[in-house]
């Protein structure tokens, strides 16, 4: 007789931070696990009242704000086994480190938070474990293998999105007007060219993939000599990431013909030439977000909980 899988006796308690397009999609994707009694789910929002009429069956709500008719963030956190951030780069930096410091595992969707060196150190400091989702892109098995062998010299990502999904509050009237005026048939416009840290600062909701790519291609420390950072494995990981963020080059393009977001990766070096392209179906909740992201997050959650 085959040995039955060693599922946990009690359902794992998952706390979503952010219940927007990705959070809701993840909750829907994990409905079978909820129904099978493998996990329970709670979602923290900053204004719960606005979410009451968009309830997802089986998902309780809690608040990081001032709502008084539901558990607070601290109460929900005390009950959780795993936190799944899908709120944004800023809230990831604000709440993620306290989750890790409390010894709880954290799934990070707003991977861009790792571009800030201080936040990266705190997210990597333990004792909780950090699970970095690959989000809207992938191929990280082969990219990671090549990087770990020192086999990559150059890593590039070119992200193309519909112009209106790239509008940001800091843009001048002229920049905004240019993006709004682009229509199918017009040439694409490059709105950013540089490193992932600068890209995520200007476009925090659009280029998490670039920081994710830097994370995936950070390589590994030589066990004999370490990374040179000098103080323990977390600092070593953070130092590898810092160097990787300097190597990855990002181009963000407003393309009026981009029916779907497109991410093109080119990595080259002694290991070879790796070209990958991703065009995700849009999120069912928000067409500006790649649907693949929630699929990846759900998979990362299953992995973190040891679910099949
Ligand atoms: N790794 C990847 O490939 C990708 C990562 N992302 C990241 O995922 C994030 C979420 O994306 P979407 O779900 O599409 O955005 P969304 O705007 O639909 O949802 C975010 C939700 O988080 C909530 N939120 C924000 N601050 C909060 C706080 N302090 N406390 C509690 N809730 C808070 C908002 O009210 C909103 O409901 C993006 O901002 C981006 O950082 C997005 C796409 C791809
Ligand atoms: O959804 C996507 O295509 C990718 C994205 O916004 C991000 O990486 O922040």
C-alpha cells in the first residue's frame, strides 16, 4: 500500500496582505485547498468596508487600517502560519520585515521591495523564511543554474505594456499626454531604461519582474571564500542581490499594440544564450496585471506549505 501523503493534521492558516486583483485571484485559485480542509484563509485590507460587498467565500477579512468590526492586523498575524503579501512594494516593505522577525514565513509578490538594500536585509534576516514568487515570468531554474555556475555575463529584460497602464502620479502633464495619445499603429515609446532599482522606484506596480529576475540570477557565494560581505549568510544573499541588481538591465516600453503585457528576457555568458518571452493572459480581476502572477503565487503558497 502506498504511504498516504503527510498533510498537516490542522489546516494551515494563510493571511493575505492585500485583497486586490492578485489577492482575490489567489484566493479563488486556492479554493480547492480550502474546501479540502487543507488551509484557512484571511485577507487584510486597509479599508475593509470597501471590500465587504466583494467577499470571496471562505475568506475572512481583517484590517491594517482603522475598521473596528473585524480583527486587526496584529490579531490576524498572531493566528497565521503563512503571510502572502500581494499589496504593493510599499506595504511589503512596511509589513514584510515584521512577519519575518516574528518567525513566520512570507510569500513576497511585490518582489520589487528587495531592491531597497535595507528592506532586503530585513526580509532575509529570518527567523521566518522568505519565499520569492517568480510572478509573471519564469525560467528561473535554468537562469539560476547558469548564474550559480558563474555562467552569465549579461541579463536583460524588456517589458512592454499598454501606455495607459504606465501612467504614474509623478509624470509631467506632457509625459502623461504623450502616453494617453499613443494609439495602435504608433511606435512604442521607451519610458525607462536602466537598472531594476531605478525602475521599481518609478514604476512600482509594473517591473517587479525585473527585481525578480535579479533575485533569480544572483548566483551563489563560493563556499570557500563567501561573498566578501563578511557577516553571515543573510548579508551574503543581500550582497549577491546587490551585485545582481547592478547587472540586470531593464527597458520598459509603452506599446499601444501590446494587447497583453510582454516580458522578453535575454541572458548571455559562458553558459550560453537564453532567450525567454512571456505574454500572460490578463488577470480576471484587473487587465493591467498579468494573470500568470496569481498562478505563480498560488504555486509558491503550495510549495511553502508543502501541499501537493
Ligand atoms: N512579481 C510579479 O510578477 C508581480 C508583482 N506585482 C505586485 O503585486 C502588487 C499587487 O498587485 P494587484 O493585486 O494587481 O494590485 P491591486 O491594486 O489590485 O491590489 C492591491 C491591494 O492591496 C491593498 N493594500 C495596499 N496597501 C495596503 C496595506 N497597507 N494594507 C492592506 N492592504 C493594502 C489595496 O487596497 C488593494 O486592494 C503590485 O502592486 C505589485 O507590487 C504585480 C504584478 C506582477
Ligand atoms: O503583471 C505584469 O506583467 C508584471 C508587473 O506588473 C510587475 O512585474 O510588476
